[in-house]
């Protein structure tokens, strides 16, 4: 039986934050069969309660991405041990 990730996702702590406005968590989510990158920031409401602010970004096919992004993705794929 294979894993079905339709309409689900996961966020992971961003241990490589490069700036204060970088997301606190990053991951991916599938909604209606379409994949998105998902970023989350921990924020504080006026009443002091903590919450997560989320921002999805549509995943584009490798061919539709600028050349620099393509190279970054290829570099990341080279790091995957399988």
C-alpha cells in the first residue's frame, strides 16, 4: 500500500533562517491534488496570544522556473541520499 499525501502537508522548523523576516517553519502541502510550498511565521496578537501566519506558494514545474532557481533545485536534489 502506498502513502497518499493528497490534502495533507507538513511544516518543519526552519533552522536556516537568513533574516528576521524569514519563515519560522517551512514545508509543503497538497490541496485538491495540487502541491504548494508552505511558510509559517510565529506571531503575537494584540491580546498576547501566539498564532501562526501562513503563506502558500504554488509549486511550479522545473521548466517554468528562472535559471538560478533551477540550479538551486538541482543542487538540493544532489544532496538527497536516495
